[in-house]
């Protein structure tokens, strides 16, 4: 699995966790979902995401070098 795949999996997990905890535990957990959404929005403009730093430190492969994109 590559860094981009891990990032999408992490974002989806954070969103679903925030929604689940917000519904069943306390509405304050919806702020976690809002944080994930804001982080995704800012990273679309800046092309920088804090999670990428940690994924790099964990040694996750950076790209699919040499693999053709599907059209």
C-alpha cells in the first residue's frame, strides 16, 4: 500500500470515528469530523498534510513509480 492510500484510509477512519462517537457518545465528537474535513480542504489548496509527515517517518512508500494510470 502506498502513502496516498494510507492517507485516504486514515481520513475515512477519522471521519467515521467522529461521526460514530458524536452520535453514540457526545456531540462534541463531531468536532473531530469537522477537523478532518478542514484538514482535507486546506491540503487541497496547499498540497501539504500533517499526516504525510508521519507516514513518511513510518517508512510508507511514497508513489507508484513506473505504474501507468488507468484511463
